[in-house]
């Protein structure tokens, strides 16, 4: 199977993981198969996206007022192309590309109904120009030094470059790594495991996240004990007619979060002894009241568990 003429564009997209660019390349490839006029428009969008990513990698803010030629020049300057003739030629080519696109392209900003639609030969010429442009950009990218302070290149792609792979192995084996209170410290810099998983393994992060919250909602017995322990003495003091050990708490799912606290609704039930004034006989009656409770929480690394305490407790009226 022959290599796609858009291969370099695909390689650039894969290097950075830009979904919008991938869609644009796929549309360009589809249009090019029939030499449709909109091929030129899609190629222009790819050139613009590539140039924007290159300047972003070098901490240069994009100016919406720039023409495509000005944007291209800025990106080529970032690639440290020493040959001024090549830089000028590339800029002029893209300037011409942009002009034709604006005058003739189907999706052109300056398109008018009676404008000349690009012929299949026009499309083939401009597509070929685009392919060569991407080849040159890749040659310059291979030569240019990557600004690791700002680049958005994915780590696995950086690691495929020999000198960075060599340096990465050195870093992996020479930096000081320690673990304390749920955080990893690399050369004194704190990095939370949750942050690492969120950034680099979202699937695993999502699985553990769901597991944690599921376990929270399976812990109602524990929260019921906390509430009962918190309110028991006051409850007995306020209700002397309560039958001893008849009171119990039920937390009603789901347990949620509000104002950075764990929130739950529940019911407190008990039995009371009632005296009949006329007969001096006693009877038991069942009573229930509803409440809202907020729990604060803190992870105790010594027991490797969360410790919860009642922050506020109110009966519903």
C-alpha cells in the first residue's frame, strides 16, 4: 500500500495529538482523490494549523491580524532556517497559495459567485506545492532544537528522538524520587499520582475515580455510626423517654459533595415510652425524624484511610 501524500501532515498531527487537524487532513485527502477545488482550502488550513503549533511551541502568541504569509514566516523563523533565500521563497510560495485560495477557493473568504473555480490542474499543482512545503518543514523540524519549556509534543514522541530518549533514561535513573502523604516528590517537586494518571492515563484515572466514589456510597454504615456517636448523648438528654438502645440512624444514598464537604440526608428513628395518665399504663411508640449532615474529611496516611467528622448537623422541620 502506497504512502499517503499527506503522510507528513499526519505525522505532524500524531506528534502533537491535534484532533481538529486530523479531521482537516482527512477532508483534504478525500477531496484530493477527486482533485476537488476545496483541496486547496483544506491544505491552507493545514499549513495554518502547523504554523500556529510551531510558534506556540516557541512561546510566541498568535496575532489574528497576521496574514498566512506572515504566520508562515514567524514559524519558519522559529525553526532557525539560516538560509534567507529558502525562508523568503517559502514565505512567497505560501503568500501566493493564500492569494489563489482567497480568489478562487470554494470556501474562500473573498469568493464571489462568478469567480473562477480552480481546475483539476490547478488543484494538482497547489497540492504538490503543499506536499513539498510539508517535506521542507519536516526537514527543518528535524534540525531545529525543541524548546522543551513550551512544546506540546507528546512525551512518547519526544522519547522516540534518540538524544531525548538518552536524556530521559538519565533522568529516570538519577533524579531523587520520594513518596510522602500521597504525593510523589521528584527532586523536591511535588507531583500527585492522581495528576500523573489524569494527564497520562485517563482511562485508569476514570476507573479508579469511579471505584472510589462507589466505595464511598457503600460506606453508609460507617457514616451512620459517626452520626449516632456525634448526636447520641445530646439525643438521650433531650429525650428522656427514649427506650434504651432503640435508636438508630439510616443514611439514604446517594452521598454527594457540597461546598467541599460530604453531604448526606438520613433519618433518626427510636422508640419512646408513653404513659397513659388515666390508667398509668405505658406503651411504646415509634418515632422518626429526618436530618441533613455535612462531613469534613482528611486522609490519614498512618492508617491509609480517610478520617471523617461531622461538620454540621440539622434536623429538617
